[in-house]
């Protein structure tokens, strides 16, 4: 899959900015103190759906519209943020939207999707089963199935890394969580488009290791998902197209446990008073894990989303003794 060029990303930014402005990035003093070096946080929790995914949804639908190919209905699968992205963009274009989530999905993410006009279907025990059911529904209805990884999604997601690298050109290393791969691939795309020398470090849950295992093996390797906290990274099967981009360009991959993610969620709240969902805190968790090797470097961390259910966040802030 060809990566978006600088011209593609700049054009995508104009599409995204019809709906919201560029998100901020700040050097938080307490975070930097905690990490022992300059730490910049990119606030993708400050989009209208509280996560970076909306950028991809807007550009995906914009490309459909430009081709005169807007469907009557779209179908997709999600653990939450991709579904909100689809709901937002579908509503903007007057397209019906059905989203499949696994049973036991985030109550508040489900509510947010319904508020955007999404028809929600609960099916399966994990994202992969929900995805397969979504494909079945789309085929049955003749609806358009939106994948979780696609060039037209990547085009939009790349805008947040383009913003970050232009705003803080002195970044030496950035950390990005890997779910289905659009975030990591967009960081790589923006780095290459801008000719920036930043090192891109991928982050996976140690309870969902398909991308780490697949990069190591040089092919897609399915891995069980047992994470209870990082639902945005709860991917059982790596996307082959994403893997082909990540493998040659990623500096390395860090695995973070649910306990490390919870500690990062607490740190982000304490130091910045921003709420991070599990996947949204994973990048900072990885930076903390590698703290000893980061001295003297300027570190960039993506806070990719803040959509965590209140009861779960309460438990994270007040862990049982």
C-alpha cells in the first residue's frame, strides 16, 4: 500500500479542519520531570469524539464522495473509537451507519456511537469476531464494509503526526500505540513525507502481541487477547498491509502490561489532568519503561484517546490494595 505523500497529507488536513482545528501539543513540566527529559504530549483526546480516529473517518468519506461512490449504508466493526469516527463522518455525509462491537464492549463508547446516529450491533467475544460478523452483514445487505485499516483512513490519521512533527521539529523519538496499525503507519508516513529523522517506537499490549510477534516472525502471527484495560489495542490478528509498512520502518516495539498502562493513566491525570483511556496511555507507559535510555532526548507521546468508562477510570485511580 502506498503511503500518503506530503501533498496528500496537506490536502487531508484541509478536510479534517472543516470539522475541528489542529489539536494541541504541550511540553508538560511534571510529565517531563517524571520521565527525566523533555516530554511533549499530543492531545488527540481533544477531538470532537475524544480520539484520533475521527481524522481517518473524515478523509475516508471525503474520498468516497470525490469518487461519486458514497453508499446508502456503511458497516464496520470497532471497540469504540473507529466506530465513533465512522458515525461522525457518515452523519456528515447523510449515510446510514451500522457498527458491530463485541459483547461486553465499553458502555460509554457504545452510548457515544448511538448518539452519533449509529445502529449498534453486539456480536462475538472479541474484535475479530465482531469484524467477521460486520463483513457478513455488509455482504447480506449490499452495504459498504469499511475496514479498520485502509489508505484513505491513513491519509487522515497522518495529519496528527504531520501537525506534531511540524510543531515540535526537535523531537528525537516518538511513541505510538498499535491497534490495527493506522496510528503507527501514519507516524511513519508523516516522518517520511516531512523528511524528519525522528525514531518511531511502536507500543503493543503485552496481553495482545500480534504485531510484536508478527514483526519478529516476518509474517502475520495470530496472538490471544487478554488485556482488560487497553481495548484500543485488543487486536488478535495483525493487518498484513499495516505490517508491511511497520516492519521496515519501526525503530522497535515495546510491550506494556495492563498494570503499566494503569500507572500511566494515573500519571497523565496527576501531571496534566487529562483523562487517557488504556490505549491512550500506552505510549507514555512505554516511554516510562524505557526512561533510562531517553536521557537528554526530546520525547513525543501520543495521547490517542480519552474514552474510558467512568467506573473503570475510578478503579484505575483508586486501585484495590
